[in-house]
C-alpha cells in the first residue's frame, strides 16, 4: 500500500536509502574517473568519496521529501480524497 499525503512508511525510507547508496557509488566512481583524467592516477581519495556522499544525501532526502508530499494516487502536493462513509 502506498503512503498517504504527508505520511512516510518504511518502504519510502528504504527506497531513499537504496537511492542514496547507488548515488554514492555512481558519484564516487564519476569523481574518481575525473581525477584519473586530470592526474593519470586512479586513486580513491577523500575528495571523491565526499562528493559521492554529498550527492547521496541530497538524492536520498529529495526522494523522501517527494514521497512525503505525494498522495497514495501518486499525485504531488494533492491531499488524498476523503473516503466515503457507509
């Protein structure tokens, strides 16, 4: 079940962490490739890891915030319609 408007469930947080992890890997790899192009040395430095971690934090939090403001019908910034009472 999808989370409701202004609600976050465990699945949303797990997907945010997965997105952050993948972003860290890709961001660090791209940074390492750029450093290799400039220096000719393939080295894992704190600079490349830091860029990947910063990108991961932004990507993960952006995903969670987007899900916070999305209703159960995947409409952004629209509250869930009221349920009919019987």
